[in-house]
C-alpha cells in the first residue's frame, strides 16, 4: 500500500502561463492603485469637494451653537 505522489508538471507552456497570470495580476493591482490615487480621478475630486462643503457647513453650525451658548 503506497501513497500516490504527483509531480508538478514541468511543461514550459504551463510555466509561461503561470508567469503571465502573475504579471497580469501585478499590472492590474498597480493600475488600480495609480488610478484611484490620481489627481485626474473625477470621483476623488467630487468626493473631496463634497467633504469640504460639509466641513464648512459643520463649522458654521458649530460657530452658531457657540454664539448661542455665549448669549445664554
């Protein structure tokens, strides 16, 4: 009774294919990171503008609340 042992295929086409998949994943990851950190990303600039506007509104509300507290 022996335990079957399977050798890893050493075919050059399989090695080239595995390297190709690895390179494709690396390119996808790098492109994804570069796109979402890009200053030309419209989604990022829109989100930044909305957050700045919301921050200004919150600061205005805070100032009004502070004034109301001082008037009490």
